[in-house]
C-alpha cells in the first residue's frame, strides 16, 4: 500500500503545496502541486495578514485538484525568518559494561547539549535536534560512534527552533479549512540533506538560498545546520531596481532580469535587451545601463554574504564548498561563474533528480518533502506527532544530486 503525504511551504513570494506518494523507484513521487503567489513576509511579520488564509486555501485546493484526492493532514515548512539555530557541545559518560557507545549514550549526550542551552525556557518550539559530529575521548570526529570503545562521548548538536507566532498563525489558518498539522519542519535542513551527499556535508559546506525577498545562508556539518542567517535582500531587489531605473513595470523588469547574462560572449555583449510592454510595443534598453543596475544590486548581495562569512568564520573552513539554490538568482545565466569570482570560492548549483519540479527554485519544497517522508517512514508509515523532532534523515529522490 502506497504512503501518501502532503506538505506546504511558505516562500517569500509564493506558497507551495505538494502531495506525494511512495514510488517503486524514487521512493517519492509528486502527484499534485499548487503554487500561489502572495505578499509574503518581512521582519518576522506577514506583509498581508488578511491575504494569508485565501492563499493557503488556494494552494491546497490546486494540489488536491491535480492529485485528485483530498487531504486532512499536512506537514508545514517553517520559513527562514521564523527559525533560529543554536548549537552546543554535549558530553556523557559511557556507562555500558563493555565501555562501548550505545544508543543510550547518544540520547544522553544530546540531552546534555539541550540542557546547556536551557531550551525548555527559551520559548521557541524545537523542530529538530541534529548531530554535527561525535567524538569518543576527544578523538576524531565521526557520525557513527555506536560501538566505539571509550570513557566519554562528546557531540556538537544543533537545535532548530521555530517562532511560536508563525506556528500559531498557520495552525489556525489550516484549522479553518479543516486540515490538521502533522508536524512543523525546517525546509532548510531538508534541503541541505537532499542537495548534498554525506561526504560533502562532512566538509562544512555553505548553502545559500537566494529567494525573492531574502537570502538564507547556512553552514552544514554532518546532519546539522551549525550556522544560519537571513539577509534582507533577494532577487526581487534586482527586479525592483530595474523597474525603477528603466521606468517599467515589475513584470517587464523580471523578464529582463531572467534573460540577463552575467558572462556574455561577444555577440551577447553587443546585444541590447528588449521587452514587450503591456500595449504590445517592444522597447530596447542599452545593455551597459541594464548591466550596471543588475550588478550593482548583485554586488550588494555579495557584500552581505561575505560579511556573513566573516561573522560565521568559526563554522566555515577555508575551502568550504558553496552551494547556491533558490529562484532569485540561480536561473540567470552566468550567475554561478559570477558568484564564484566575487566570493573567491568554488560554487555549485545542485539540482535534485526528481521527475517534477527539478528547478532550483523548488529545492526548498523538495527538501521539505524529503523530511516529511523520512518522518513518516520512521513511524512505519504513520505520521510523526506534531512538534516532535526527527532523529534521522535520508534522501528520497534518487539519492544523489547533480550539478549544472
């Protein structure tokens, strides 16, 4: 019998609902999706609170119509502005008779890390607690300590907490349309696990998700996020700058942005961008002026990312790989090469091997669904109770990601 699950994600400019069922080859197949634009959020507040419920309902209805089934339970992705990542090193004596690490030590070392952070008094909802590494008696870091012999176990543990304001609002909206929340999850964590192999995550990579209104910067190690920051700039700022400087509408500005090439050849460098206006006329703009507008905003984004790197210096290695995803910048030609030059680091654009929605702008949604099916499978096909942290993670779309 196939397992069916639903998830809803709140982006900065759109709400995406996915309905998936277990498949014979990919283990997860998207059978219904609904994408609805909405005003989003900024500064931890909804930009249009009254428009939230209609947008949620429309996204759910669209997914149900495509999947040809109704849902009464859904997993909710908590967006970047409403999560907070903290870490602590926990310690626990190895108490087994043969001096080997068991599941009991794993649980106690994770509990010790939580106790150090006083999470029960912090006021947030813990969505996930995940290990970045374990160490026995101060030895090498590992993600597989079970069976190792020693006297004391250490672990760097990451905790992802959610803002109660978001949880209360979304739970209330879903209740109004008769849908129960299965659990609140962090798509950023799911995206990191989905897009990077275990070996890649062992080298403390940086995941940068450039959205429409903001950019999320996360450092990944093991099965954990060890650093997380949200920058108030995204692809929409490029579009807005073009609209203002060229005196055109946002839709026309977005079309110019999408067609822009950061690293043009000789022909492209001499070709001026053009756009069809609402009245049907075609207007051409000088490439040099368009390039200056786009790259001024992009350089501002790069400066903010580099400043974040300096702030996160203790978590990032000198040669940490950078992964770029999201719909705000990645789909512009030459963006990867441009960012690699500006960041002075190797940059990859990972792509999920999924039958549908395999565009970087859907990476976060697919990462959320990855977490959903992991939660369901851990319960033997039963969904995890709301609010419970996940203990394990695994990829459900063809296991490995590729890069452009």
